[in-house]
């Protein structure tokens, strides 16, 4: 994607223009937020309502936890970071973009989110078009690698191209040779399904059916019938909350829980109750793959910060978005996105000294050292598209003891 590769020129040009026009600290169009004020303000676009609302608490908690640690270490550029400005993506394109416009009007210096890939598709032009850095900890759609964002969009969650490889290997390792794929009809579902089919076929499995469905539908009889008729020995379901109803209908069609594999959109400890409130154990046997982090220390810290938090999905990745942006601002010596955006890849590169907290990393920067931030979610190493090149995945499962994590697996683009 050309827009990322010309980032250095874009940032330098923007800085020159800002200097010549003397925009000052009052903000304004094209100045990437506060336009010179060293106080750094974050905005967040996350699902307070809608199908992915269960992902809301870990997203906002992780962002606030990261900011609390930044402030304990002295803030960004010596200034305390104020409370994060919140916007609800709500699983609705129009509402998400309205919230994005509000964040831009509030002159935030960076936006965390959106949570859903589709909501980022609906909002990135508004945010990055205003030269504000946008970083999502949960966007996984492969299509987001190629958006025209002028180098201002980043993510710490891995592309579905990585997730699909881990999913395919898990299905094949369990001996399944004839697989059905069911996916929601959007960029996330379609991209994941195609990548999964390619990898399954590379592993010698046959994809007997690859069907998409309208996520707004009230019944999924047609797609479930198409799958059941092919009698696959495994079914991969790429879905969000509406997938609970798809699961219910798959189980009614005599497909068993042990045959069903799901993605991160269904990584919910309460999935059984959503599928069948009277018989939540009906989901026993279902296995899933989700981006994760094998980091007990981070989980303990986050739990201490919010003892009521029950869902942790994508929390490490959101935490890393907040922290790596803060470090980029420190490295640039500026809260202005058009200045610090070029430093985002630099503070995560292998050539630097490894460090794993804002306090430790910012001290190294102050000493004039280059750094390699090691995130709560693992190594980041942004590529030219603003994507992480490696990630950790959890294999989760529903069994007699409820929702549990069976294992963690690392995968990189080089594997």
C-alpha cells in the first residue's frame, strides 16, 4: 500500500505546513488534533451497545489502565493524560461515523478503535483524513491492510490471514478432512472464510461448502441446510453475536458440538446461555481460535484495576495501542499526530533495546536510546501497512467446566 511507504514524506510535509501556517494550539482541520499543545488526549471508539457490546468492558478498561500507568510514570511529554473521550460505535455504520466525527471535533490526538473491522471501515476516512492516528486492538479484517489512510491507521490485533492459518491447523490436527465454512456476509466474514479455505486445502482437507449469511437475518435455515446436506465432519463458523443462533440451528441439524469451530467473535464465557438459556451445556465440545496473549502478569494487573471485569478479549492489544502511541509521542517530542506518526514503527522495531512498559521505555528514550516495545500482547513490529507481523492465539473450548483456554499458540507471517 503506497500510502504507508510515503509516510516519512507525508509527516515531514505536514510538519512544514503547520510551521508555516502557525496554527498554534487551538486545533483545526488537518493539524492532527491539538496542533501544538503538548497535553495528549485519547479518544476511543468502542461498542457500548450492539452485537459486540460484550467486548466493550475490556476495551475501555484496558485503555484506562494503560493511561493510569502512563500518568504514574509522569504522563506524556511531562503532562498528565486526561480522561479518555468516549464514542459508541454501536455496530451501526452511521452511528459509528457520527461518534468518529465527534471525536475529531473534540480534537483528540489519537483514536483507539473501532472495535469491529466494519466499524473501522465506516470511520477511518473521517479519522485518518483529519490526520489523527487511529489504532485498533481488535480489527482483524485482512481488507484493512490496504486502506488509503495516508499512514495514520495501525492495529495491534493480527490480520485474519494469520488467524485462519491457526484455525485451519487446529481443524486438520483433529483429523477433520471434509469441512464446511459458514461466515457472515461482510469484509470480516468473507475475508476470513476465503483465507481459511485456502489454508485448509493447503493442508489436504476438502471444503465441501463455503456459505455466507446476512447477519441481520432472523433465521438461518437456508445456510444451515446447505451445510447439513453436505454432511461435513467439521464446521467453521465465522460470526459475531448472531452466531449463537446459527450454532443453535446447527446443533438442531444433528451437527455436534465437537464438530464446531468458532472465531473470536464468539469467544464469550456466556455463549451457552445465549445459545440456549435452559440448557447452556449444549455448547460443550465447541472449540475456537482468538487473538490473545499469554501474559498472566498483565491479566492480574488489569483485574486489580477493575475487579468486576469478566471478559478479557483484546484487552492486551488495546493496552498496546495506547502505550505504543504514547511512546511514539515521546520519541517525536510532540503530541501532534503528523509529527509522532512516523515514530510508531520505530518504537517497536527489533533493532532497539527491548522494554515492556511505558515507564521503562520512556526512560530509555530520554537517554537517547532506540527502543523495541514488547507489548502486553507480545511483539508488535509494525509492517509497512501498520499491521503486526506476529501474534499469539488462544485455543478456547467449552466443556464441563465451562469456558476454558486449552493452549496458546504463536504464529508469524514467516512461519
